[in-house]
């Protein structure tokens, strides 16, 4: 049953929108094929000065799938995709499905140890990678012989940026004696198509690996049904229309990029604006040239965009909807971004295991700020989604009380790849134990306080780093902030803050400590502050607290 039906007082947030989504398609491939049939000449991808239509994307993915099948790829196999935000990422996804298999999304920042683990764990039989990643990382991994990879396709992002030959969008990779050049394969198999297949909603679409913050990374089983559902959630929640360009701020290997960029662009259909990788100036150039209407990304990316030289609100004027997820937004930062962008940044919340959103601020609404904690709401549960807030023994807590979020809905993955114990522990009975703690207020708004494991115990008092960080962001000199607990002989743990300063700003640790002391309870404010040039982050922009502990 829909959460909106269970809680009628949420109806005002969904007025004019369906309270339930009925799946329109059995798979992401069917979703793409429906868009292709409606408008084959619609632009699918914009890449710098070039473009690629749905028909060209279909032809390229048919050719790659045909080549894969001729090189020992079989139904049920997996293609690992180890590239940046390049057109070949989308071609690889479609080709894997057309060949009867699934994709493995690999972080292009991974080095040999990490790539070896993902290839071994996923059992991928084929690899699509950029030539520089092959030369610098993958070659030795494949040569080691411990993986199942039999075929490697290499591509380059250095060509194909200004010409409309879809083969050139795959690049012209240097010839390797032990790999297949993707551009050459697309030419050789041009006009060919694999035997038609149609995945079911329960079939695996993408193995997307968790960050491994609490152990080794786990492969979340993102099914076609999971992805189709949340692509439709983005479309209907925001009211996106065909040809509303989608700016790919998030990396495509990440669940936000996979669903909030690729899947929604294929569904609408809409041009997917790619820039190889995130760089503020390059991203701003794409905004100015292609005028996309929608994007979703980490708050750190928006901070970087608005801090670029020469940026004005006009640069963002084509964006009718901007969402941010992956990391908390401090209310002070949201206000600063709105002033610089001229656009309100809506909060959105989800995990790899929920295929991007499980909660979102309804489009056109402004998220409230909790008066006690100062936290900005992450929104309300999205379509067909139920969220319980429970204590440590699994009992639902009263409204306003902090507990762990437990989520059920069509977007929740059925489990982890080859890890039944982890599945039973984290997703018992299909209910995801998120590890995030927070609360729901009396009006149905949800607030994420922090990760359960990041709580600091200072002399018996619970301190949530997120609350301290929100206060730090209110300091006029602070650009970014992260808070961790450090050992303290007297208190057990004490609060330590790491901050970077805005360009041209100055502040001493003592000034920042005093600012916090004046704005929060005595047991919460940081006893030490370290000013750093830059905080460590994941490729998706999430600040890595774990790397700051012990420093």
C-alpha cells in the first residue's frame, strides 16, 4: 500500500500527482525501446559539441552486443564498465542487456586492488574500459589471470567530441594486441543485431557496489524493475517532460548517475549531457551551451559550481529542477546556493540499495528545518514507499524520536550478489535496514540525523556529527566541514572538526570553536578544530569522515 494512502495528511504534498506508480515497462531495455519507437531521431546524448540520436545509440549497442556474443559472452554473463561519464558507458549498458546479460558499474578511480576485487567478486566475463585505464590499471589485473574476464574492449574519450559519427563517440583507442578496439568493433558489426531478448522485471540489470565503509564492498542487485520504478519516480515527482535535458553531474557508475541521469534520460527521452568527468568550468560550459532542465548531484558539486570564477545566476537559469543527494545539506549552505544560483536546491535521499530516491522534497516545496536539531528535511517518502523509524530492538518510535530508518518499496534491491548472510542481515523480508538514523515530524517530514556508526559518545552524551557540521557551515569563513569523534581519556570521546575555508576568508581554530560554543550545547561543540586545504571525498562528492579519524 502507498505511504500516501497510509498517511492521508501527506496528500497535500502529492496533489496533482499520482500516489502510486504502476510499472509501464518490464525492463530498462523495454523503456529504451519504447522511446526509440516514439522518436528515433531524438537526441540521446550530447557530448561537448557532438550529439547522438536514439537510433544511433540503438545501432551502436546492437553492434557491441553482436561483437560480445561472438567473443564468448553468454546469456547471464556480466560486462564490467570501467569508464568515465562517456557515451560508451550508455552503449555498454544497452549492449549488456541486449546480449542477455547484466552490467557491473565500476568506479573509474579504482586501482588494481579494488578493480581485482570487483571483477573477481562479480565474475564479469567481459570488460569495457578506457585505454588509459587499461594501460594504467586493468592490463595487470587481467594479466594476473585471477578473474573470469575473457574479452576486453578499449575506448578513448579523447575523440568524437565534435563529429556526429556515432562510432567516434566511442573514441579511437590505441591498438592493443590483447584487447578489441571498440570503434573498430562498431564498424565491423555495423548493421548487425543480436537475437532479440527482453529481460524480466526481476532480472539483474546492474551490479552496483556499495562504498565498503563497514567492510568489503557489496554488489547490490539492482534489478530492471527497481531501476524502471525509480526512473518513473524521478519523472513523475518532478514533472519532467521529453526533451528536458539532463545534466550528468553525478558519475554514471554511481546509483544517482545510473538512475537519475541515464535511466530518466532514456525514459523521457531526453538529451543526456555528458562531460567525461566533473570539472566546474567544463560543467558550466555545458550548462551554458546545452541548457539542460534537470540535474541531481552531491551538494559539494554545487558548491564547486557556484564557486567558479565568473559564475552568475543566469548560468543556471535553464534548470527548472535541481536536486541534491548523497550527502547532507546544511540549511546555511542551501541558502547560499539559492542566492548564487537563483534556483532552490531540493533535498533527495536514498542509498545504492534503494536505487537512488526513497525520500525527496516534493518539487516546488521548500524543506523545513527542524527547530531543535537544525537539520534540513530530506523530504517525504516517494511513491509506494513505506519507512519505519525504529529503536535498537526494532520497535517503532514515536513521532519526533530518533531511530533507524527501515525502508520497503519497489525500489529496494532484493539483496547482495553472492552474500546471503549480508542480505539476511540488512534486508530481512525485503525491508532495508539503512543504517541511517533520524526522525519524522508531526507533519510527515523526515530528517536524517547521521549514520548510526558515526555517533560520538562524549561523557555519556550522544553527539551527532551532522548537527555540529550544520553549525560550522553557518560560520562565514567555512567552506566545508566534517566532524568525527576522537579518543579522550576523560570523556571517552570528544568532538573534533575539520574545516576548509572559503577563498580569501580567514579564521583561526579558536575563533571557530568559540563560534560553535555560542551556538550549541556545551557537550556538543568541538574541543579541537583542524583547518585543512581540502577535505577527502568520494568520487561522488561525499566527505570521507573515516579518513579523518586518527589524524
